[in-house]
């Protein structure tokens, strides 16, 4: 039975690095294609030189073309020509044939290849995280933590501005919350609405509204303020006492 020829895929040649590099050297590209066929046929380095190219393939190269061709040729110690890509393909094919004769690839080869690949692979973050003695990783983790903290501080400093009108609109748009604030602070809802206006004007005046990050932060700030300001404060210049079951006002400063 005659030996089968090698498998040839034109797209592999057209997309190869050699083909791209030789677009400006068509004769060199043609020469290499002839050498491919010859080396596949021989299955080994071939005896070749400039004169043999002309004698065997009728290829005449200029000095420039010949120098370019030699960039893709490996010359052995015996002076034979060889192309690395052909050598790799033939070596792999020969190995497959030998394994086929022996009933397939030897046991352990696949596993040993996987082990070797794992050794050369970059450790995953999970693997590195489990390695307590990994100073470079610890430094990287610490750096990321600092960056996140800095970003958070910048966001807090930048703050979102809530003008009084915006503040009032947000708080007035929460009827359920208004009812809850009323029950919690034991004041009627009208008083809560008055507090919303007082809160917006007070915060605008003090400039504290510029530190709020979002709507939730605004509401939380209002609730905290409401705990101390929901109930109307009594005038400081008098106290109330009851005589004969009727309240009377006795001014502290009265002489």
C-alpha cells in the first residue's frame, strides 16, 4: 500500500505568518512552498542550495531573494536544509503513528501533560488567597483595599447637593413615612410637615445638605433631626404651674 500524502489546508498557509511576511517576495514564497512539499516527501532535512533550486525546481533567485529565503531556513551541521514548522509536524505525526502501533498513547502521558500544564499556569486568585505565605498577593490585596477606601472617601467628600425645594419634595412625597414619623414622635402630621420645611431651611443655612449622598441618606438625616425637633419647644422665659386645677403662667423674670 502506497504511503498517503500529508494533509494540506490552503487556509493554514494563507493565514500563516510566513505567507504574510513574504507578500513582497513572491519568488521566495513560491520557493518555500516547493520546499514544504519536498521536506514532507523526504520526511527529513534535505540537501539543498542555490544551485539545486535552479536544477531541481527551475527557480532562479536574486541575491536579495536568496537572503530573504535563508531567514526561514535552518541549516543543520551537515549542511542540510530544514524548516522548523515541518520538523514539528513530522515529529508529532511520527509519534502518533508509533502510539497507534502500540495500541494508543501510553498511560500516564495525558496526566503528566496536565500536571506540567498546571505547573506552568498562573495560580488563580483562590489558590493564592489560600496561600498564607504570599507577600506579593498580600501587598496587592492591601493596595486594592486602600484604593477602595480612597474612592469611598472621595465620594463622601463630593456629596450630592439637595437644595431646600428638592429636600421638601422628597420628604413630602413620603405620605406613609410622614404618618410613621407622626406616630413615633407623638405629634400630628401637620407638625411633621412644618418640621420638613424647618429642616430644609436649617440644613441649607448650615450647608450640611451638601454632604448627603442620596435620598436614603437625606431621609435618615431628617429622622435623626426630627427626634430632637419634632415637638414644639416652650418659651424659655416662663414655666407653667397649676393652681385650683387651672394653669397659670408665672414669669421667672418678673420682679
